[in-house]
C-alpha cells in the first residue's frame, strides 16, 4: 500500500471561541492524528492481509490427514470470517474470485479482468453471469426499513468458466474436500451472517476426524445474539448448524440510551464492510433518542439553556448521520436494522453525570477521534465525504459532553465524583480490549478504520491528556 498518497482530507473549521472544550479537543485531535498517521494510515489492511495470507494451498492428501494438517490454523481467527480467497483450494482451479451483494461487487481476488488480455470481454461475461444468476436489490432504499440489498454471492472464474455461488451448500460442494480452517470458516460463516467473537472462549474452529466444527456469533444491535455451532464435513454430507445460546443484543459504542447499553459488546470482529456500516448505522440511530433524553434530563435538572439547546441540536445531527450511514450500509449490502429504545424515568443529577462521563466524555469522545481518523484514511470517496461531516459534528458532541461534566460534576459529592472517576477508567480498559479486535480488510481500507496500533495511539493520547 502506498501510504505517501494518503493525505489528510479532513479540515476542521475554526471552533467557536466561546466553547473552550471544543477548542481543547480540536487542538488535541490535530496532534493525535499526526502521531497516529506516523503508524501508517490503513496499516490494519497490511496487518490483516499478512495475518491471513501467505499460506500456500495445502497439497492433495487423504481425508484422514486433514485435521492433522490443519492444526496450525485452528483457533479463534476473526480474519477467517471473511473468505480468505488466497487459501481456498477447490478441485476446479479458480483464477478470479468475486464477492458481492445484488449486482454490486464488494471484493475481488486473483487475476481480475483488468489483468487479462481482453478485459472488456472478461468483465462483460462476469456482469452477464451476475445479472442472470443473482437477484438484484429491490424496494426503496431511501426508506431503509424497505431496503432489500439483493442476494449475497461469490463468483468463481476459472478452468470451468464462471460459477455463481449463493448458498452455504453451494459453496461447500464447490470447495469440497474442505482442506483447511479458512475453507471451513468460509463455508460456515460467509452466508450465515456470523462472525468470531474472541472474547467468548467458545468461539473458534476445531477439527476431529472428517469434519471441522466452527462456533461463532450472529449479532445485530437491537436484535438477538446467537451463538451457533456449524459442523462442516470435509466431504459428503451438508453442513449442520445448531444454536447453542441466544440472548438480547446491545449496541456497541457511543452515547446509547438506557435499554440498549446494559452490556458492553466487547472486542467483536467485523467480518465484512456491510457488518461494519450496519453497526455504525445502528449506533447513529440509537444516538438520536439518547440526545433527546439527555436534553430532557438537563432541562429538568436546571442546566444552562445553552447545554439543553446543544443536546437538541446533537439529536438533529444524529438523524442526518443515521440516514447517511444507513445509505453506506445498504450500499455495502447490509439489510435494515431496528433500534428500539424503551421509555424511562428522568435521571437524577448523579445518574445523568455518570452516564455523561462514561458514555460521553470517554466512549463518545473516543468515537469522535476514531471518526476523524477515518475521515482521513478511508479509501472510498463516498464514505470519506460522509465521514468528514460526521467527524465535524461528533467533535461538537464530544465537547458538549465535557461542558456538561464541567457544569454537573462540581455539584456532586466527593464519593460520587470518585465513583465516576473509577468507572471512566473501566470504560477505557474496555475500549482497549475492543481496539485489539481484527476486522475484515475492507473495514480498514474502504472505511478507514484504524489499525490496532493506531487505535492504541489515539487512546494513549486521550488517556494522557483529556482523561488524566
């Protein structure tokens, strides 16, 4: 990757000088982005590729030797949730893999049409195969609840021409015999919407006899988390999947209202760009009622009118964000998400200040810095344009959190302030764990999400300055 061409695209306009907290955040952001960039914008892409690539296809062998040969691959590897095409080794040689939704191509691997002698004819054949074999998007994607992104598919172009794969069974038959953990993960996870959650010790791949066992989670904010076990035979019978556990899902990060934040999600891996944008869209949508509820609490507690007005404005910002990010999610092939927020009683001063400190001053502030990093690093120009505007708004939202803390926390008791301080530190610990997760290569490249090293750099800056 040529990092020299990755220039900073985000230019924040001068802050309102009446907002000292916003001035301070902007100054810290400039230094943080400079230091994080020295680690290499998009470094996570090269890390992810080197982690799951580099392995030569395993040689032909007897089925009984598969588990022994696959042993080095086994365990919880989030990068395997996305097909590692470099290690897929079907009986019929494949020179070009394509992954997509509807009529859109999300990822390619191998000798693409641009590398062939007659690229136009090659691309025409692929387009015709997708058009003939894949159901296109339907519904009104401006109204996200009605958006149908179309069928998910994998296309293989090789010795036998072009093959379209749209189901788990089709992919299993095409790859059989299953020779390594990457193939087993592709079969078990790609069409199921599941991913590895390495925080759950049960998650991962094992192998015994003539089958791989893959345990992973399916998790959508506001829906249900399923822990599922798939048995992927090396050859022969179809895949069997059973549900081991189900429980309510909760949103990942950001300012989330009560009822959606009872459990921190932890270091969950995004196995595709669609998963990433879908989670981001759910977060933005949940932030809308969160800010309206915050405004009601501030008004009831006698906060300055300026803080109440800024909370209301933040809710309106989040409506725009949700629409824009839902559009990115639909474009990447994600379906709609339903975020429900139950009614609640007004918060006391301590309850409001505690939530603001943990969710706003720590988690939301970290999210604002991550968004600014993405606005610089995203390779997708459409995503970058959305992220630049969101980053500007989120910096104001983070500044509001610190302004609220400056008003509310002096009114608390020493014991209450100590409790808030301890819980802020615990949130930082949880954010560090989340930053250690590995995600799909496109999440780093197209969405600009920071690598583990860059995210740690941002956390270090915040912890040493703002949160000290």
